[in-house]
C-alpha cells in the first residue's frame, strides 16, 4: 500500500469511529416503562391455555350500562398482554361469551383487530342490532373494526382475540 493510501485509509477509519461515537452520544436513553406496563419492556409472553386467567369484563370499560332490551349473557375477558386502558399501550385480550349473547351497537376510540379463535362470531355494522345484517365469521376469521365505526355482535359459542393500542373503551350507541 502506498503511503498516501495508508494515510487516507487511517483518516477515513478515524472519521467513521468519530461519527459512530457522536451518534451514540446523541441517541436518547429509552424511558423506563410505566409501572404495571408490560408493553414497553424488553420481554416476551408465553401463556399456555391453562395459564390464561378469565374474569368478568370490567364495568369501567363501558360508558355506563348497555341499552335495555338486549340479551347480554355472560362474557369474560382474559388480558394476555399489556394494559388495554393505558393510552398508547399495545394489548392483546380474549373474550368468550355464552351462545346467544348480544353485544348491542357500540363503537370504540381505537381500531379493533379481531381474530375468531373458536366457534362463530356474528358481527354487523350499524346503529341497530339487526340479525339479518349480522355476518357469521367462523374460527380463523379476521375482522377489522375501524375506530368510531358503529357495530354489534351476536355470540355463537365463540372465543375472539382482540389486539389494539389503548385506550380500549366501549361507547354504546343510544
């Protein structure tokens, strides 16, 4: 190698090291995760079916009681990951309902990404629960309900998984 080439190579390597060090010095330090948050930390979640904990759907997820005249049945939720009520936090949850349960027309302030895991989930769009407008979605189906879209559902022995970014809230169409 010629002396001039050697000097240029050493100079370029030095500049590369300097720019790398400068970039590292400017990189922000990640914020500590919020207490109780699982989404922000470098973690993974492994849940076997028998480890999933089911509970009643929290009443404070809805803006009051549902409109009268609907067969609500029994629905339970299992929060798999994250905190659905926390602003900006990714979450995954499952909902299972007794067959025939009706979910009155409602909407959410976030997009809902729904996967039907078992049974049949009948879902429709609109301000009134209309069984003729309800579409049966069998296990393996995917549904996207954009934020603000009025929709309803009738459970047919289903378990659905909902993924989104909080805050998850149910607003009844009245």
